[in-house]
């Protein structure tokens, strides 16, 4: 959970769950981390860069949520509050990886 600031327009802000995508070395030594914001708005726009988490309880969430890969952002580590869960199933990780690849095609 963290507080995302300065959201304007459709940019996510406020206190919400995020998915940490930066690597563990960065997360250990850097003062910033890269995250994907989540929203509880489901199916609003079905984009290939959105990952819907219908099995939300498996991930420690309170409601079905959508990962907004197009809104990957960098935040200060100090803005993280606490860990609610993790995603370990390969099916969902593959969906996240695919959405990141679509959003950032330079990675192919």
C-alpha cells in the first residue's frame, strides 16, 4: 500500500495498492522503486495493458483489481506503507510480463 501523489486527469493518485516491479537489488539499495498502480474499477476499459486480478484474495487484496501497466511510475521507498500480498502464480506473472511488453515494445 502506498500514497500516490499529484494525480491529474486519469492518473492514479491517493492511498492504494501498487505492484512493485523493480528488481530486488534496486529495492534494497535505492531510495526509489518502480510500481504499477492498481484500481478496484474493473472492466472500465479492457486494454491489453491492463491485468485484471479477479482472484484478488490470493494476492492479499480486498476487492477485484486492475493493474494499470500504462501508469508505471517511480515513487520514493518511504511512500510505501505495508505489504498486502504477492503474486507468485506463473499465469498472472505472464499476463503482467505481456502487458509490460506491449506498453514498452523496445524490450523485445
